[in-house]
C-alpha cells in the first residue's frame, strides 16, 4: 500500500502583518520564544508525520533568511536521499507569470508519488499531530480536510478565514468576518490542510487551463464549496494567531505560562529548530532574574522579569528589563529601564535610557538601531 506523504509550506500568502518587524523579513522568519522561528512549527508538524519531501514556496525577501535557517535540513531529517526539501523562490508580483508557479507545483506533486499532501501556512503557530488528521481524512472520504480551532471572536483579524460546518463536520461555508458577538466562539481555520494529491494535481491543471491567479491556499479555499466532500478537523491544542504587533507580543508572553508553553513546545510532538552550539547564558552574581526565558550565549548583569531574551544578548549592571522581548545580539548598557518593548536584533541601547510602552501598545525598536535617548511611543526605526 502506498502511504507516501508530501508537504507544501508557503509564506507568499503572508500579507503586511506585523509590518513594524517585517519590513526587511517575512513573518515566518520572526523569532519565537528565544530560539525558535515561526516557520519551525509547520516544518516540525510535517516532519513528525513522517512526510517524505517538503516543497517551500518562498518570497524573494524571505529566501536568504529561510535558507540560512534551514541549512541542509538536518535538524528536521530532510537531508537524506529519501527525505529532502525543495524551494521555489518568486517575486509575489510575478507569481502567475507564464503559469510557472502552477506548473512547478504540479511537477513536484507528480514526482512525489504521494497519496495525500499537507498544505501548511506560516502565520498561525500550532503544534499539530497530523497523523490523526490523515486518519480522519481517509475515514471521511474527503478530498480536503481543513484544520480549525474554536476561538473567541475577539481573537480574529481581517486576515482570518472562518469555517461554517454542519453537524457532521462537513464544510458549508467560508467567511472572513464573524457575525458572532465578541464573547462567543467561532471556527478559525489554521490555514493547514490535508489534501488528496491526485485531486490537487487535477485542480492545479484546471487553474492553468483557466488562467486563474490564485495562490495554492486561495485555490484550496475556493474549492471548499466546489461540490467535492470537504470536512473540518477540530484541533484542541494551543494556537497563536499572529496578525499584528500586539498578537506577536502576547504569543511570546504566553510561553511564560507553563500550561501554554508545555502544550505547544513539550507535548508528544517535538518542535525542531536550527541548533546553535554556543556557551550557556552567564548570570552574574548581581543579576536578578524572575519568570523569564533565555537563549544561549547571553551575559546578564542586571534585572530581568517576565521577559523573553534571545541568544547573545548583553544586559549591564543596574539595567531593568520587564515584560519585554529582546532579540538576538542586542546590547543594553548600564542603568537602562525597559518596559513593554520589542527590541529587534543587534540593537545598541546607551546607558541611562528609558524605553516605555504599554501592554496593548509595546514599543518596537527596529533592527540595528542605536538608541541614545528615552523612548515612549510605538515604533523607532534605525
């Protein structure tokens, strides 16, 4: 019996989300909880489901960052002959030129010889065990199984796709807006799908013939009500829907809650990321650390509370960091006060500076900035 599975992971559907942090990179490459990248989650999901090959569709601006992170694919087991990954890089403005986008997808799917295909987005963080999803997909005899999570309506954004299902779990509608009150639950699609490969090949061939200009995810959404059986799979684990600065900030802060952290990162399925063989973080005798996470290679001489600190960060004597995200390579001088902030990579903050945001509007300091004076507000650019 052929039980081969292939995967397609795409970040070209990511709109201008979290624009303060994604001007020079894609959402999928943002740091998450010190050492992970957002793209680690869909990649780990397909790896844990014993996927044979993975095909990445990447925007030009994200290619260098994603390629550097993936390397040979060794951490996810995609560096061999039987298991490997492929990349297709495109300018989203020229995505549908000469049908190359569709034709490359068709070629990959045919060569994969797979029965089902995982189609994964990179904007909603979730640790999904895809094996029971595949079993459910076969049991239902569906051509598409969409994975969804029941969430409160106030956790949604303009980018969300919501599913309407009947009592048997069959998809009867798709909408971008919830008509429900803010305190009620609605079915948020995670932009993750299990799809019959042969059906998908035929659907892509029809797209070529009809000169359709839809991304793969858009094509699948447009087919959910196309007459074939499509069903929803109810996922009950932790998710984080990242669509703006506040949601990105909160998703990282969630990892300081043990139940949420354990559900996402330390359940039955491991989340894999690129390994960094560096010295452990050094905490000086005068440091004061409470309820915080640290990457490797940091030097901490000040006070850190309720914060996420990535690798190779230095915090000098007298400095206090509270309720903040500090990304890799940042250097914080003496007697600095930071509260409710997202400090991007390789920022230098001079002595005696105060950076103050709020829970609902954290300050964002962009990559490579040099901060010499106090900051209160939303965004500071380099």
